[in-house]
């Protein structure tokens, strides 16, 4: 286990605030308090370096217990963590207890009251939601975070995910994790794999991770094995896209995998629609282009296309608009016939002029 630097803003002596004893200590697990006090002691002694194994050995705890305690005090705001490139702790900073007029308990109680009031208003003013509609992320109150995290023993999970992200977790990120665990019913192992998978794809946005999680829940994925199988399916799907583009005989590059992942995870497109977009790409520009296909699929996504029937409806609507545009263009471009002996030939239709017609579709005006 690598060593890390321990620093304190309080100097070379132990400072234990009365507010810590009155407001923070009563709500913390006894083991967490023990770790916090030990860190205070070591920082006061100007200990040059520590490791999780050192702390665990001295306090007769496990390293997992120490990780949980560090995660708890980090989330409370009394400890800051800096991670190295290898995901290991590089430094710990014991923060000053912030001065505030209202106690932690009062703030938590106020948050609970505000949420309850909001829920009462919502229940009166809006119709009942379906079971699927209620499965949306929401911000947990500090009291909810503390209760669920303690009951489920999520501190170690927070620590692991902090290591993946390379930073302490924000309250928004903690709320998302609780949503995965408490609402979607994901196990801690599946949540850990969810973050591992998304971060490996260079996606650290919590909104993106929430989208992947809700897609997994919709597909009834409940185990890491099922998630791995679904991820492996993405690679197979990418090979299918390469074949549709006539690019067989090679492996997909990361950028191509990212496109397919976006089409499936973010746009929610089936492989049938993805392959249709590839076919239209080849028919239109006659060259394989993930970017062009992405433009097509992005447009379908904005129009709410999810099935072949949806696409048929969009195509029919576009065809009707095109026909109307053709009629409008022909009527506006065709000059009035002059009745004289010098004007006795069949006039040329502007619809035969493809460039003029395309300009009309784009601008609504014809060239003179």
C-alpha cells in the first residue's frame, strides 16, 4: 500500500472543536471518530507520511474500515483527499470545521422539511406518475445520505469511485450513487463496474453515467456479468456497423466504438435503426462516415424516433413537405405565358434544374 502525506491546518497540536463534539461526533460511527482523532494526532506530530495499512494496524481495524472512515469525513467536509495518477491516496488534508450559525442537525431538518413541502405541493398539483416515471434521479438530503450510506455500508464504494474519478465526490455524485443503489436496485459491485466502464470510455459526466444506468435498468441488468455481456455486445455491434460501411477485416478504433456507444446509450437507437442510418450514409455520400451517420441518428433522436414505425412516419412527413416545396417552387419559378406568335414553345420547368430546386428548398427563393 502506497504512503501518503498527511497535513493539517491547525499546526503542531491537537485542536478539537466543541462543535465537532456537539454536532459532528454524535452522528458519526465510533470507528470513524477513532480514525479522525488518530489523523489529528498524527498531523499534530508532523508525521511525514502514512499509509492505510499503518492506520489499520495501529487502530486494530481493517483497511476497508479506514477507507470508509476517510470517505465519510470527506463527504462531511472535514477531510480533503488528493489522489495520484494510480488512483491511490497521495495526500490528506484535515480541514477546519466551518463556522456557521445553524447546526448540522438544524440544516438537515430544514432540508427535510423543504423536500416534504415540495412533495406535498407536487402530490396536489400533478397527477400520479407511473412506476417507470418515478425512477428519475433526485437530490438526497444530507440526512438521507447519512442514513442510507450508513445502513448500506456505502463508504467503501464512495472511496473506490473517488479513486476512479481522481477527486472527492460531490453531493450530486453521491446522490446519483444512492439513486443507483436505492431506486434502481443496483448492487455495490454493479455500481462500481458502471463507473469503471463509463470512465474507461472517457465519460466522467455524472449525467452520462446516469443515462447508462437507467438504460441498464430498462434492460433488466442486475449483475456485473449481465453488464459485461451487454458491453461485449456493443463491440459486436460495432463490427456490424463496420460491415455496413464495407470496412470488414479490421478492428474498430476507440472513436468508432464511442460513436456506437453514444448511438445506443445516449440516443437509445436499436441496431436496426443504426444500420439503416449507415445504409443511408452510403447511399447519399457513397463513402463510410461515422460523423455523417451520427448526424442522421442525432436528427432522429431529436424527432423522437425509436422504432421502424417512428422512422416511417418521419420519412412520410418529410416526403409530404418535399412535394409541397416542389409545387411551391414550380409555381413561384414559372413565369406567366405571353400570348403572341413568338412565344409558342413548351417552357422549361425549374424542377429540372436540381441546383435551383435545392436552393429553393433551403431558402424558399428561386434564382432569377
